């Protein structure tokens, strides 16, 4: 049996202390909270895709109706139910105006006419009407955020912070309001007021804040007994100072997340009401009314319902992706649950 002899040289091993002073800790630069949130949000591909889609839809909803040659309520009997026709794309056989083997653009009058999303049964340009419908949905989205923040957030802050009798009274009132079906409230409002966007927003104001109020109250109950709140109270800070200066900044991330999640529900709510005939009256367009009108002609002209459905789906999905991204950015631990 051969025995091997190992020889160690002086430079085979190095002491760490020769190059680094292990007696000193390396201090890492402090990263601000908002910068940390921004970095996590930017790294979330789904959230970025949703944000880009929302931004693109907002820009199109603002610019397209302004630049269009057609008005949203202009009726043209000679241009009824014309399929989508788009320049350049028509040369490769798609969006060339042909539907059911019939091309209504094969007429000298329509040689230079282009309807990017086609026309409806009254000859109104769907390109203009769809983007105006997106405006309505975005108005509802903004209204839902303001309702959540200015009604639900404040209601939940006061109820959760003061507790006791105040909390009991406010919670019983909230339960009474929540026990009434939203659709019943809306139908009653339609009987009193004319159907309009303001009526829908009023219906959201009556019941849309309850979810936010519950979440805010739960967060306040979790945080109001912590040491820094007790320290502020001991130093003589007033109740409303503590609520808006100490409690609110520590739960603002959850409030933003809940607001974003409420937007798709509000958009779908408006579209659903418009679809069943309780939404914005004609000739004003919303995505719900366009789906309702297109549904009646789905077998003959499927593009009338497919296009607004796709836009509505993209809008709702984008807001959901944005809300998921904000949740993961503000509270990374939630992603692991």
C-alpha cells in the first residue's frame, strides 16, 4: 500500500484578517421605504403589464374620440352593421370589412371610408363609442377610489380607533346598510332619479364603502394598542392627531391595495347595470350598453359584442394585476401566504 505525503506551503492558507478587518461591521446604506416599494413593484412583470395597459387605455379613451371623424351619436342608415375595416391590415385579409362573406364597403360611396371597430345597427361608429365607453368605466373607477378613501377609510378609522359605544353604533349602522341588496337600492334610485352616471355613482356611495370600512377598522384595531400610539397619547397628542399622523401612515399601504381591488368590481358593476338596462341611457355609450346592444346581433355581427367585451376584460384584468403588484410591493410576506 503506497502512502502519499501531503506538503503544505506557507501560501496555501490565508487569514481573513489579513485583508478584512473582522472587528468592524460593514454598514449598508439605508433604503427608504417608498424606494423599496417602487423597486419591488417595478420588478413585478404582471404589475408593469397591467400599468402599461391601463395607461394605454386612458390615452386612447382621451385621444381617439377627439380625433375621430365620427360623433358617438351620429346615426347613418346607409352604414348599418358594417364590419371593421382598418388600413394596411385590409391588404393582408384581416379587418377588411367582410362579414358573413359580404363586404358592404364594396361601394363607390365607401371607397375611402374606414370604421376601425365597424358600426352598430344604427350606423354609429363603434370606434368612437367604445372609447367613450371606456371613459365612463374610468370615471366609475375614479369615483370608486374616492368613495373608498373619503367614506370607507374615514368611517373605519373612527370606528376602530374610538371603539366602545361609538364602534357598536357605527357597526350596527353598517350592518343595516349592508343587509339591503345593492340592486334593490339602485332600482329605487332609478325610480326617483333619471338613469345616469351620477345615479350609479350615488349607488356606489351608499354601499361601495363598506368593504373598505371593514378592512380599515381591522387594521386600526391591530395597531392602536402598540407602543408608539401609547407614547403619543401619553405625550398629550389629540385623538385626531393620532388617527391621521400615527395610525393612517402605518395602514396606508393596505388602503391603497384595497382601493385598487375595488376598481374592477365597480367597473363590472356599472357594465352589469348597463347590460340589464339600468345604466346610462342612450345615446350615451358605455361598455355595458355596447355589450347589451351587440348581444342582440351576436349571430349576425359578432364583432359588436366581441370588441367591447375584450376591452372590458383587458381593463378589469389590468387593474387586478396592478392591485396584485401593489399588494406584493407594500407587503411582500402576503405573496408567500
